[in-house]
DNA sequence: CTGAAAGCGCTAACAT
DNA sequence: ATGTTAGCGCTTTCAG
């Protein structure tokens, strides 16, 4: 292995000069700079970045904790994070936690042990079930929920849900079902809040039996659709808390012979790519996933670099996209 | 910052003992082990892993280079990589290259500068356009193509394409269109090879006009469908080189009033989750993405740990999944 | 602008 | 089993 000392010897200079030539070339004479370059080339010298980081005590690395990297929404957020990090000369360490707080602990430890400078968490904050915030570790919560007690970036989930449901109501729907995420999930909570607000503002009474708990995955959407299908007084529209369940529900209803949107309107949440592809295309809420990632990374870097000290919350606008899966309520044409 | 020396002082032991207590607790007396533990707890000591890595000259990190992390197939491969790496105590650094070889260079440099021990590349090997293999950097190509000159993990793309097309032919189709990836893409090449083999083995002459070049993205599928639609002698089946273009093509044909599969059969490649959701569901080839990731990581770790020295190629079985988007050829019922 | 030298926090001989 | 000590490769004063 060739070290900085070898280069120094080859160039007939001191290690200090080599070091400076590498980090602050403008403070080294042109003549010596050339010598250094030549020596490096000749010896094929590659600085040991581990030593560099150790010595300078800065990892230039952030870790991203994600419950499931094979989830397109998360992948997009990460993509945004990566691009900002890269531009700033930071590396991103991937922390697939599989929703295990044990693993989260390991990843947080990385910043405590100086392997990383900060962490971005893609799992929304939940009281009594969160390792963050933690003193001494810079962190931001990306795609967070209301009331996150550390820096966070999100959309107004409640507001978006409210908007969707109001739209449905304005279309004449009165019995509006919900396929929710797990009830313990913070996003479920926020979106539920919006649903309730919409009903209330329009003077519609809440009917608990119209809420079926899902888990944000495909099969729970199928199963919920089945349950709705067999209801005596079936809702004329269903607000699904993500696109995956919405698409599943559509499939479930279609397989039972219902037409969408003529017989039942469906809305999703997230605007995955697929939502444009499915037949009928899905009315949904678009979250700027990539931008959420970018903003999160920017905020974290600002904290790491000491440009910002207090916690901040950044709320992105969402976009309500009306497609083919919803239509005005019409009396059953059984 | 509290260092190992502080702990030593607090515990009344030497730094050497503390170090050993941390790495080889079995070689330290129980009594002292307790003292160490107490001191660590009291001082809230966190070992500086940067120092550790520097000293031991091992990063325990692998980097994954991916052309686009927001591509579900890649995300799944990464998920597999992560789980193996994690289990082995390795971290994974994410390298979103956006298909730029400049960025690839930076990431490869990470292993040259000891920041990482090896690299997994998700971009298939292409002659005269590859920074890998490179002396001194352990690497494996995941989801690779035929003829990759370093360790690689893939499925038999040509074989899979052959199988799909033969199936179509056995169903009575004779004019079989292709929506390919970019012609320069190695996977396009391998799959094209399978297509040609299938035609030849069944005595069907190749018609170049039936191949439309796409780029693996949605819009290219739409545009290709449009072109096929306007052909005088339209094919009765279209082999698409990935699911995204297949789904787009279906949408394109449906919007023109064609029925799938009655008027035209469509096949995909990859078996994305969506492919089960779309209407009609898509006949396609499933690649074990997660397993490809796992195997790649295992191979890389074996190389890093010196268990394996020569290059290996691992070929996973694929799965041909027949769904609703294909059916037997019938004379036009115009 | 350059060189000398100290030392970052830790590990791993080696000696005890 | 434990302590002592010499660095790992680099950066960064501090003199010159």
C-alpha cells in the first residue's frame, strides 16, 4: 500500500505539503503541485479515506432508515436524498429496518459512533415507540406525521384526506367507506382526521362500520373490498389510504361484477406510477416523494453543518388528482 | 468526547484490556468485564468506529451501484443485498449512478480508497463502457447479462425470452412483435437472442419490421403500441422486454379499442407487483430479484473474506407465468 | 510556502 | 489475564 509518505519521498517534499496539496492546492506553489501530481500518478497513490475521516473526525455520511426499501414511495424519497447528499459530497448508508426498532437502534448507533453524521428516518414518529429524537444525533423525519417532535418534512395528510372526501361528498356521495392503514399508524391517524373533518363540515354523520382496517398492502385491500361488497347498505365510494389498497379494492369489486366508477367510486393516496396505468385510472393524492427526500437531506445537512440549530417542520403541498375511478353519485341502477 | 482511555482510567484498567473486553470478551476475566461494563455505562462511552475501522483497515461496507433506485426491480435486489450484508455485519452504501459512468467512478473509488470493501453493480456489463472489472476491487455484477467478465448473478435472459416466444408460437401466433429495450442494452441483446432462437426453432422467418425499439419506460410502450396499431399487417402477439412497457402497450391498445388477449396477446418481463393487478393480468417472466441480491452479496462477501478467489457466474432459474394477457391465436373476428 | 512533529482513538504485539 | 507501547495514515499546528 502506498501512503502519503511514499508520495512525499517520491516528490522530495514533506507529508504536510502533500496533504495540503490535496486539500488546499491553492496554498501550495505551482512547481510543487506539479511534483506532487507526478508522484501521485507514478505511485498510483490513493489516499486512505478511512484515515482521512478518522483524522478529521467527520464521516461525510448520512444514514437513511427505511422500513422497506422495496416500497416505491420510499425508494423515491431515497432517490431525492441521494441526489442532494451526493451533490454535497456526502455518502448515504442504507438502513433497511424492516420495521424493527432493534435495527433502528443499530443505525442510530452509527451516528453515535461517528460512522455517520446524521440520520433520516422514513418511519413516521409514533409516541412511545421511537428512538428519535435523541440528544447528540442529528435527525430528520421524512414523510412524517403531525406532531413529530424533531425536524420533519411531510405533506398535510389530514388536509389531503379532507380534500378527497369533500370532493366525494360534493359529487353526491353520502356513504363513504374507508380502507385505512393499521389504526396504530400515524399516517392512518392523520388521514382519518381529515376524513372525519370532511364529514363533519358537510354535516354527514360518521358511521364506524364504514371503516375497515387494512395494512397498506394489496391483500388487505382485496379483503376489505370483499367485506364492503357484502354489506347490506354498501357505500357508494371508498376512500383508500394508499394506492396499493385502492387498486386492490378496484380489482376486488370488479371481480364481483361491480363497475368503477359507475357502481362505486374509489380514491387512493400516494399516486404511484401504476395509478396512471390501471383501468380505470385512479383518483388519488400525489405526494412529492423525491422532493420530500431532497428537502429532508437539505435540512439534515444544514443541521450537521451547524447552519441551523432549532427543529423545523416543512410541509409540502400535495396534489389532488382526479382520474377515472370516481364519478358523481347516481341512484343505484341495479 | 469520551475515549477508550477515559474508560480505562475509570475502570482502573489499561486501554488494551478495554479494547479486548470489547472485541474478545471471553479473553477477559469476568470481574474486569463487569468493571469495564460499569465504566462504559457510567461514562456513556461509544467507541469511535471511524478509529476502529481505520486501525483495523477494514470498512465492513459494500457499495451498491444502481442506475436508478426508484426502479422497483432494483429496489428489490437491493433489499436482498441489504439483508445479507446486515446479517454479516456489513453496511451498504448506496450509489445511485443515474447511469453516469462518472458517478460510477466515484463509487468504485470508494473501494480503492478503503471506504468500502467491495462493490455490487446493478448495471449490466457492456463492452467498452464499463469501469469494472478492475484490479484490486472486489466486484460482482447483479442482474447481469451473458459474457460478463467478472463475478455475476443473473437469470437466463435468452432462455426466458425463448420460452415466452415459443409459448406464443405454440398458441398459434406467427406474427410476433417485439417492444425491446434500447438496442445497446445488454439485456435487450440477450432477450432478442432468445426471441430469434424461438422463431428459428419453429421455422418462422424473422421480420425486422416487427421489432420496435423502446427504452424500458412507460411512454416508449405507449408509442410502440401506437406504431403496431397502425401497421397494415399487425402482429397478433407482442413480446415486451419488460412489464412496464407491456402494461403501457396494453393500455395503448385498449385505448384504440383492441381487446386483450382476444385481439392481441401481450407478454412482459420482470413480474412487477403491478402485473398481478392490471386488467387483464400480465403473462410474464418472474426474476427472483431479492434472491439475486442475496446471492450477489454472498458472493461479494466471500470474495472480500478471501473464501473465493476466481470469478463465478450464478444463474438463477426464472419462472414463466401465464396469466390473462395471452391466449391462442384466432382468425381475426373483425 | 514548506518541514517537522505531535497526535487523532484504537488495536495488537509483546512482555509481564 | 493484563499492561505497555508502538504505530495505523493522515492533518494540523507551529517554526522557519
